[in-house]
C-alpha cells in the first residue's frame, strides 16, 4: 500500500467503507427494526377491542384462540427479548401477557362474551393482576370476582385506591391470604410502557453499536493492506466523503432516484452502485470537485468494483444528473 493515497484511491476506500458499513449495519439493526415493526403491530391491535374466536356451550364462552394479529407480534417480541438477553424475562409484561392468553380460556369459560372481553381488557391494563387469578375460591370461579373488583375500581385509581378496592371486594378471604396482595400489585404494569422502554433501550444500544461499527470499518478499510504496524492517519477527504454521504444519505438518495428508470427505486440498486452514486452525487452537490471529474471518477470506480454494464448505467444516471444542473 502506498504511503499516501491519491484522490481516486481515496474515493475507492470511501466506497468500500460505505458498502461494508451498509452490509454490516443492516445485520446489526435487523433485530431493532423487527422489534419496532412488531411493537407497532401490537399497538394497533390493542388500540381496538380484541375479539376472540369462541364457542358457546350452556350460555358460557370458551375461548379457542386469540387473533393472530395479537398473538404473532407478541410471540415475536418475546423471541427478540431472548435475543437481547432481557433480564428476568419471565417477569416481563410480555411474558405475563403470553401466559395470560395461554390460560385465558380456562378462566373465561365461566363468563359470557361481554364479561370475558372486560376481564381481558382489565387484566391487560395491568398485567400484575394475573396474580389474582391464582386465588382459589371455594364456591365460585375467581374470574367473576376479579370482574367485580375491576367494576368497583374508581376511574384512574391510584395503587392505594386499587388496594383498598381489592380488600373490600375480597374481604371474605382470610386475612393471611389478603396480606399477600400488596400495593405493588396494583401499580399498573402495561405492555405499552414496557415496550416503549425496551425499544428505546434497544435502539440506543444499536445506535452505539453502529457508531462503533463505522469507526472499525473506516480503520479496517484504510489498513487492510497496510504493511506498517501503525494505523494510517485518515485522509481528510476520505472522512469528508464517508461522513458527508452518511449525513446527507436521504437527500442524496432522493436526488439520485429522480434519474432512475420508471418504477425503479434506489433500494433496488446493488449496494456497490448505491455507494458509488452517493459518493459522486455528494461531490457534485457539496464539494468543489468539478461535476465532470466526479462523473468520470464514478465510472472508473464502477470498473474497479463491478462490470461494464454497471459502468454504463452509472455513467447514464450521472450524466443526466449533471445535465439537470
């Protein structure tokens, strides 16, 4: 490797960084992207009244299954929790919601459809309340009694008010049993609060990871053929191109897309073609490099990394790009 890089070599290294970073960043952010998509799906379903697939027998309801629009994203999020190594996963609201849905039919079969819907909504509004379903009553199922508790709750009840309502509704229980259910049980534990917090944490970690990834990629690309034990100092123009393209990524993609064939999107280009076009467009828009030089360099870069067909394509796109200016 030469001690100093000429301008074409600097552009080569910039394209290599952008290509490599795009590949690795896609892999690094896929989990968070999938997490976000499933949270959005779940929020959409929970914003409406959940309808069950039910059987009626003896004027009672037996829940067969929940809609896939609810169960699938919830199961996907649990798997993502496992990938992210969320601590105490079995105590999360996601785990509680899945357990509640799994056992819901056993509780709801003693209710009518309206009651079952209210039980589901009340428990999902505070998933800590699934512990109440563990209460064993001698003469009646516990679910109707929990419904009575939910009905007696003051609107926007505080944890203390909820505890007091519970004590009144279940006053017939032995005092030792009621002592097991403390104020903490009635502090709302909802999917929305937990998912927002977990998603924000995952996105923050992913952002830090991608920043480290970019720095590592820059260092590697500049030094993969370096015979010296010391890392090379980054050329200023190399940093300008890489950081500039990433900072103006959406703007560059939008401008380049205007000169692609009809019904052909920027995302359908190969990652190498994307990187070359971005570097050239950035030079034309944001540096003092003459447009003709930027286009010629892009064509040469396409020959370095691709084939003649790609070179003609890039030349055509950028030529029209320059003519517009």
